[in-house]
């Protein structure tokens, strides 16, 4: 039902809506009413005297209310003023003020039969003061409250920015990781390619690849190899017991390996005149220089110098080093001790030897004992001495100068100290070994000596002698008789160097064996010298380091034999 309808007259003309107030309520056009009857407002604050209300209590008749904004008096009709929400009051820039309340309207006379009291007009809605509207001719300016949404921070904007930054940084990190991974793979491939190329180049230069290099060059590389060695010969002279002990000290700077090669005194060598002799005799008769040259010729190894160490100097050197430790294989009695006294050297592992005990152990050889046993003890003392020797050249030189021995011209004290310092470094790290040069009963080198010792340790090989040199010849006796001595005399008289003879299985035909084609002419001359046919000369592998080996058969006629 419309607020302005007459509840008691359905045919009452309906007012026209002319606008809406500030609260969204419709504003109607007011019509003139009879002064005797007030308009009825069902929402009026005052209760009607005769209005129907099922919950209302009977009350006394009320005085009709008045409208403070109505221009007429109590007899005038109630007129609702029209409301314009955009209307200004008091002109531009003026504040609206409420009008003074009018006099109260007198109540309609009560008790008139057949006449209802006029309904009390509804109270006017309170008017809210408004801001003044600027004139149209004034400059239009925007106010900050119109753009308040600009200042309000967006809660999602920071989250979006952070997510974008996080996504971008994560993508950059992934791309950087991929780039580093590709660089590492490329670097690894380059290193592998360089390693393969370098390895192949080394094998090609060394002639170790299949189908590269000539056979002769490959054989030479296999014998000597590209290794650098420094070799000195050590002679221990026993001034009390007599005799000498000889060893070769080898420093292989390529493989970082040190070695001691023990040489038996029975080793057959050639003296200065080319005559056959033994190593022991050569040391006593030819001295250091002649023996060094004989060994150099026999073994095909370059020997740099000779270190002569007499037993008193060995004793002083061990004392200077504070003693040595050796695993002794036998007990050595004290020559100055009384009967039943403790031995000078006890048998057992890690025995500490002073200078006097070291000399006694290095020179000890029991009755009927093989020379090789005494040489092995000598090698143990040498190794123990090198383990205690300083590994720097300056301190090693101090130890050598302390001995005050007469140095060999081929090996001054400074050079000797430098060699011993390098050997000491190998001995302290365990890169040191001892080998015994195998020698037959007649003093000749065993057949396997060339591979196990001469070639591998010393780097020696059989080479053709220079013009004017003396060819080395060895003999194997397969006649079943004692023919070595007679053939030896013939060879020495023929100008050859005899390097040893051994026994062989009996055979019918003799042979003269040479290794290199350059030695073929020498082999033919040796055959003629011994009275063997030229067809007995054959190419093969001579024994040891000899240039030519003669294998005597039963067809050989021994000179002077009946």
C-alpha cells in the first residue's frame, strides 16, 4: 500500500511521485485537503484515537499534531513540502537552518457524532545538512576523496610482484645451472681429447704403436728405454781381513727408483790389455779407473765414478749417522771378545748395529760359505746406511766431509754427496731394491742376466764396438771335454776379449752366434780363429753381454790334443 493513500477510501486520488529523499523513500506531490480533516499516516509516531489496531489499548483522544514546517495554523490542512535532494538552502555557500516551529494546532472538537478525528500528519523527515555546491562558473577541481582508491594499497599487488620476482630468479638460476653444466661437459671432453691425443703422440714418438717405427729402433728402445740413470761403483776394502766387495749404486730418476747391484768377485772381466781376469783381481791390480772401464765395457752401462770406502771409513760413517738397523741372518762373534762372550752381532730382525758391528757383519763370511751370502750382508749394510743418510745434498756433503777420506778424481765429494742424497731419498720411501748379478762358475754372466739386471736395472745392452775396439767373446763347451781353457788361449792370442765360459750339453756341431748384423764379420773371424767352418756362423742371441758366443761341439779340434 502506498504511504500516501487514504486507508478508508479506495477511490481517493493517488498522489504523484516527484522524487526520492536521502534515505531512498519516495517523495509525493502534496494536494490540498479539507481543513477539518488531517491526512492519515499509518506510520505516524502518534496513535490515532479511532484507528484500528488489534493490539492497541483504548486511549483518550489526542490533540492533532502540528507540522513545524507547515505554513498554516491549526485549521489549515497539512501539506508535505516537496523534497529536492539537489536543492540548496540559503543560496550558494550558505548553511541551511531549520525554521522556527509554528504554534500548535488546536485539536478538533471531539464528540461529534459520525465524524472521525483527522489523522495526525506524519512528522517530517529530518533534513541532513549538505555541503555547499560550488557555482557553475567556478573552476572545477578534483578532490582527493574522489580518488581515494588510488591511495589504498592493493593486498594482492605485493604478492604478485614477489611471485614474479621469485619466478624470474628461479628461471635465471635454472638457466645458469644449465649453462655451468654445459661448460663442465665441454671442459671434460676437451681434457679427455687432449689426454688421448697426448698419449697417442707419446706412443707414436716412442715407436710403441703397431706398425710404427722400424724394428731396429724398437729393439733399442726396448733395451734401454727413455729412462735416465746415474750409476756409481762402490768398492769396500777390508783392511784387516783382506779382500774387496763391489756393488753398483743406481739412481733411476725417471722411475724414482734406487737399486744396489751386487757384483761377485768371480765375475770375468777384461783387464787393461784385454786379457781375461776376475773382478776381484782387477780391483787389486788395475785400481779404480781400470776396473770401472772394464765393468763399463762388460755390462754396457755408463758408470759415472768410483767410491772407494775402506772399512775404517765405513765404521766412522755409521757412527756419524747414529747406527743402522739391519735384519741379520746370522750371529757374528766379536773377534776381540773372550770365549763364551756375547756375539758382536746378534741374529734377528731390526738389529741395531754401531760402526764396528756394521763392518763385522758386512765382511763376515763363514767357512765354506758361498760368496753370494757375504755380498748380501754387504748389501744390507749399504741399504741401512742409505736410509740414515740425509736426503739433502748439503747435509750429505757434511757427512762425507766428516770422513776425511781421499776422494777419487772421478767422483769428488760434492758429486758423491749429491748421488748419495738421491739414493737416500729412494731408500727412505721404500723405492729401493737389491739385486745380485748372476755369474757362472767360470765367471761368465748367466744367460738371464741381460734381461733381469743388465737391461732392466742398469739399462745396458750389447752394442757393436767402435773401430779399434776389442770384441767380447764368450764360450760354451759342448764337447764333453775340457775345451774352454784351450779355446780361451786361442781367442786371447787372436786379439779378442774373453768374457767367460760355461759348460753346455754335448752336441755334435759347433756354432758361432752373433746378434747384430754389424757383428757378422767379427763372428766369421772368430770362427776362422778357432778353426771352425764359416757355415757355423749363425744369427741368434749371444750369452750375457758378449758380442759373439762360441758353442763348441764335438767337431771342434782342441789344440795340442793327441
